């Protein structure tokens, strides 16, 4: 449902991989919200205990996002929202959302089938907001469910796959240019090269490279990137193959090697999450 997931679009999300959660229960989300709220308050007061249920300046909501699944075997996504209201604001005033995070597992059947019953598989975690809140929330989940959070980096190889896959997707609205950003190594000062390709040109190139619609091979991705490199070298005499691909931006989504993504099209949200779930699972293993 695009309306229920619209708030996930056009935000910058930082990616983490998460090992299976021990004894996590969807029936206790409200209790988890109260406990996490107390934990945040205690952390903000440098470890002093805070009574559970007391009105706090940070309000926590934990809810389910059942739409974000790739198959019936997947766990429903879990959304964590932190909001606050200034002490000076009237009681009826609207709370301000200060941080968002969500766990999901899209087409993660292989992982789900290989863990004991007491464990819940939500291997991909995405955060938007202050890193201090991400650290506190992550710490609470790790202590409560005996799991482990790790920053999820995206390799140049995976970025090239994303460039090829997303170029081949049809977009109804006028598509933005595909942009590839490369980092030049071994220089005294950082230097990035930005390479923008008209979306129709990129799609036409991909269509000549892809042999079987709906299927992608490593060879096709390599040929696609080599063609782009050759075109760039012909014009600027620079070998992009000697640089490092650090960012891919398309009309579908953008992804940075540091594990930062932005979703731009709701109809391809599940497909992008499927790929990111696969990356998260590979890091856990």
C-alpha cells in the first residue's frame, strides 16, 4: 500500500545488519515501547533509573508494518518512532518526530528456516535521525533480545548491480538522470568524479546488454559498466576502472558505499529491500 509506506520515501536511511532477535514477540510491542522509553530517559539522565510508564519528554511508539514483506514466511516489519514535545509547548500541541527506525526481512526465507523457534529474523535495520538515538535504541534491542547490530556497507560490486538493475526498471514519471560517483584513490586531497547519464540512454544501453528480461548475470553487469567506462574515457581520457564506485543514484533509489540509501519509488520499494535484506544476511553469516 503506497499510502502506508509513503513516509519511508525520500528520507536518508542508514543501514545496519541485525542478528536474529531472541524471544521477540509481536504481541508485546506496546510493552517494548514503554520499556524503551524508560531506557532512553535513563540514558539521558546518565544512568539514573526511571519508572516505567511515567510521562517523559521522549515518546516511543513501536508498531507493525505488515505490508513490507516479500513472502508469507517473512516477519512483518517493525517500526520504532521517537517523538518529543517541548516543555514550553501546550499539552494539546502536536509532537515532533525526532527519529525513525525499522526492522524488516523481505524474502529472507533462507535465514528464517535455519534458526530455532525462539528467534525472530529481522536482519535489516534502517535508521533516520540523530546517531545518538540510533545508538541508544540499538543498545536496548541488543541487551533485550541478545542480538547484534553492525553497520552495513555496500561494496562497489553491489553498487554496480544496483546501477544495472535500477536502470532497467520502468518509471512512469519523467526519470531523473542516473548518476555514478567515483572516488579517486591515493591522492593527498579527496577527489570524486560524478558521471551523469540520461535515463533513456542508460536504459537503451542496458536493453542491448541484457539477454533475458527479468534475469541479470554478473557478465551483463560487467559489460554494462565497461560500456559506461569506455564512453567516459573516450570523452575525458580518464580510466574509471582505476577508481572506486562509491554512490549510485537513479529514479528508483540511491545508495552510498557507507550504507546510506534513499527510496524514491514506492512500487519498487519491496524489490530494493529484497536486495538490501540479502546483503544484511550475508554480513550476519
